[in-house]
C-alpha cells in the first residue's frame, strides 16, 4: 500500500536515465512475480547467469562465503536483530579494516591512504 501511494504521488521509483542491470543466479526468489515486479517498479533490467555456473557471479559468491565463514558461522545468534547488528558490523569492517588479497593484503582504508599518497 505504501509503495502504491508513493508511486501515485511521486511517479517512478528511479530517476530517468540508463536502465541498470541486476545480475543474479537462477534462484526462485529472483524469478518470483513479486521480485520481477519490484525490478519493473525500480526500472531494473534482470540478467541471469547461466544455470549451474556460480563462477559467473564470482565476486558476490566470494563475498558471501567470507561473510558466512568469518561472521555468521562463528556464533549462535539469539535473535534476528542480533544477527543483523553483527552482519552490519562485519560489513563495515570488511569495507574498511579487513585485509583483502586483491589489495595486496591491505585493508581498503590502507589501500586508499597509499593511493592518496601516490597522487599527492
């Protein structure tokens, strides 16, 4: 109901411009009527990887593997809110303090600082 009211008042949910693609695997959630309608509402084009080829979605598959191994599987959560807080905290650390192989085992913050020094 709220989404319909917003659409009626403000029009489309996305500003005008090129249509971004949303790439996903072939999971049931991404093929559901509700999800496909949300894509249309947000003017997103759906793009599916070839079935049974997770390597086509390698970056996000690797991210979720790290999230599960380093955060989710390390503890037993008592509530959904506790899990949400832990995941948010881990993502913040992942994006700033966690060393990444692709960055020469530097954290994103260290990598950015190094790049800034090279530019200056």
